[in-house]
């Protein structure tokens, strides 16, 4: 999976198609990511401690990583990701412009 936490991604399909957002968490084992402001569900939350308020809150739900694409900071578009070895370290690069991501 080429997507990590704090990456900027664009949604490719579904009701949130075209929305850009920051990845809050990634689960490579399940192949899912949680993106800020995408796939938001209303969850009924019960107060757990005294003084805490319950109610209906909005929470991002996981979506498949194959439905999002990494956004290149230089191109500002969704791009495919390649890999290159620079100074003995493997880095991600944009397939369109070759910039490091």
C-alpha cells in the first residue's frame, strides 16, 4: 500500500468522488484508510464519564485504499506512485513529473 498517514489523497469513486483530504490513519492489513471529511457517518454516542455529553457525533469511516489516489504536491493532481532509491533510501516519486512525494 503506497498511502501513509498525513498524505493528501483524492477520492476516485463513490459518493465523495473528487474530494481531497488528509489521511488520518492507514491500515495496510485490511487495505483501508480513514480520510478527513470523507465517508462521514453519524454515530450515537453514550456519555461514558460523569459530566461528559452524549449525542449524535460525526465520525469518518474507513474506505478501501484502492478508491483513493495520492496527490503530488508539485502537480496538484492525483498521480500514480513510483519508487526510487536515493542515498540508500527508498522514496516515493510521482510518475508524471518525477518529484519526490
